[in-house]
C-alpha cells in the first residue's frame, strides 16, 4: 500500500459552515489522518495522509464540501509523509 500526504488549500465559503468537522468525518471514514484548520485569509488548510485512493477520494469530496459550503477552488500541494504524518485526524 502506497501512503501519500497532500496539503489542500480550500477557498470559498468554507469557514463557519461546519467544513472542518465535515472534513474530519469524511477523512476518518476513509482512514485518512491529518488535520483541517482555518487560515486567517478565510481558506481552510487540509493535510491528508493515507492510501493514495483514500486521499484522492477526500480530494473529490473537498471539491464539493458539506451542504452549507461553497467551494471555489482547491489547491493541491505535496506534504512530507516522514515529518508530517499524523496518527489521527484533527481540527484546529
């Protein structure tokens, strides 16, 4: 099993609409670890580590988000699996 880590920056109406909690629920269900955190500029940063297919599934979900959200863009970046690999999914 190949484990990947990705950093997603989600913009749109993604703060104050249960985006982080909904992301955590999705990630945990997929077996993905990481975090979802609000950024001062209104975006949400999502660090996702797990099997390639699970991280891809989370990305597909992030492009839509929960019902109250409006996702405009999702930027994707690499993350270092060795130093960034968390053991759970958290929100901050």
